[in-house]
C-alpha cells in the first residue's frame, strides 16, 4: 500500500490533482475570507495549551497520590525521578507528564517516517522504540554535567559552612553567602530572605531549599531542621558528618566516572564494529551483490541500526539508573 502511494505521489499524474486541490483550497480561503496565519497559530496554540493542561492535571494527581502514601511501581518511580532531575537541571517549566507526551508523539512520528521509508511496519516499530529510548538517554545524559556541577557546588559550600554552624544555620548562610557558587547562591539567598523577612517556618523553607539543591543537600537539611528546633551544646559537631560524607561521595564519583568512561568506550567500540561489518557486507565482496540486489537488505540494515540504538540506549540507561540509585542511597544514609 505504501509503495503504491509513493508511486502515485511521485508520478506525473499527481500534478493535475495537486493543482486542482490547490485551486480549490485557495478559492475556499478567498471566498470565506479565512486568515490562515491566525488560524494556524490559534490551532497550534490550542493544541499546545491542551497538552500542557493535560500534563499539569496528571502531575497534580500524581503529587496527590504521593502525599496520601499510594505506592508506585519502581520502574514508574525511577522514570519520574530521572525526568525530574532533567527538569531541575535545565529549570524548565514543564512536568514529567509533558515529557511523556513528547516521547509518545516522537514515537508515532518516527514510526510513520520509518514506515514510509522502509515500507515495513514491524521494522519501523522495532527501530522507533530503541530510537526513542536513545533520545531519552541522550536528554538525560546531557543534563548530567549540569547536575554534577550543581552537586559539586553544594558539597563545596557545605564543606565551608559545616565547621562554622555554631551560631545558627541562617546566620552562617548569611555570613558565608559570598563563598557559594553562583549556581546555588540565588537559592540560598532566597532561603535567607524567607527566614529574615517572612513568617515561613524553618522546616518549610529548608525543604524548599533542599528541593532546589538536590540530594547532596538533603542530609544537611535534615540535620539543620533538627538543629534549628533543638539546638544544644555540642550538636553543631554533628554537621561534620556531612563533610565526611562529601569526601566519600567524591571518592565514589571518581571511581564511577572511570568505570562509566570504560563502559562508554566499550559501547563505542561495539557500535563501530557493527557499522564496519554492515558497510563491508553492503559494499565489499560477494555479499555486496546480494545486499544491493535483494529486498531483504533493507531488513538486515534496519536490524543493524536497531542493534546500534539498543546498545547506546541500554548503556546510557544503565549508567543513569546507577546514578539515581546512588542518590537514593545517599538520601537514606
């Protein structure tokens, strides 16, 4: 069916049909005085607004379920946590559900384009699925450097203030705000302003700051809330545990980065070998005649692309999952 449609669309017989349709369309627009520019903007805006509203509504329902203690499947929770870190890293005003809509639309578009190209629905689905997973992995991986820079800035700031916390958390923040990295200074200043110029409770202000600064700040936030409510002599020494934890995290990150680097090199080597074998089979030797003269070549090459995408996406998702699990372990510790 697709092949016949292609032959029809690219044949000479299509031009009179297209000309007639174009003439009818222009006549309709002129006769009914339709403003195409405004109509197209209105339709696009309406569709975009509906998608955003759907995302906001589903995000609200998810938050409500989390607040009343309804448990989610681990895979769903992991997916939401990963995309949540991307949203935090880029500070974009969308929800996890909006991201989900984007991936669904992308999958349908890829399936349509691939089905049109290779004329095989099964292969189109098999390629589009790991391709969307690869896009997902690429987006999350691209945010990794931003998250790492933020986490490093948080740990550096905590290493400075934890030994000086004796006079109170807010006062220590205010005296050492200049030592904070510009990436996190604004959030810390907001916390200081909330504590000095509003009636917001320590617990709420600290929770909001912890949400903005990420998992590397959570242990300090827990200790800070207890200290602000129940400050006793000697309690400030407990913050030195945060400094020791930061040292361990840095050591772990150095080792994990080396491990992930080796895994990435192995991944690239596998993909390169598969591509070289595919090129050899397509253009060199006896197999070249078979590949270029047979319809099965499309399927074989599609499988090669599918394998390359699976290797990339699988490698990156394993690394992403390992990082998220590490963050959860740090929080629980």
